[in-house]
């Protein structure tokens, strides 16, 4: 069984995935617009460039997928965080700062009793993130 994260966006899925690809060092493996889909003829002109589906593979085999939510339905993520865990504290801090830029920091990146470095933020696209360094304290 594989479990993956599927994110819904309010029209800025392409921009989010391009940022995630750069920040996480991943690769966008699939991206289709509404206008490229089999439903293109039924898509309004202003939605033809919106993303119907996108997938990003991260180093280590993680997958993040997403799309622009269907027309007129604003999405507000709730009840989850996308969690990134890396070996090196400096790399975790770099990812955290990039994800927090233009968004909102919920917990500054810092040492905790469970991690050498951990932080929580909501990125500029409204997606909540937890970024953590592997390893135990003590």
C-alpha cells in the first residue's frame, strides 16, 4: 500500500508545484491542464490553463499530487500537514525557510525534545507544512 498527499489549490497549482520541485529537489512527473484534458471542450476559457492533475516525486520516493479545485469552489486546507523529514538540520532549515517565505510561520524552526530541528508553517499557497530533522535529542 502507498499513501500519498493530494493537495487542492485555488488556481495556483502550477506555481505551487514549480516551487515544491525547486525547494524539495524533486521532479514534476506529470502535469495536465484542464485544456489538455479529455474534458477540454466542456472547460470554460478562463480555466483552460488551470491544472487538472499534477504529480511530483521527491527524493526518497515520496509523491505529492494535486490540482486546481473545480471552478468556483474555494478550498481551505484543514486537519493535516505535509511533513518533510530530512537527515541534515541545515537542509531542513533551508526547506522550512523556503516554504515559510510569503506564508505564515506557526512554529519557528528550532531544536525540540524530539528533533535537532523542527518547524511548522503555512506556505504562500495555503498548504500547511511540518519540516523536521531526523535524529533524537539527548
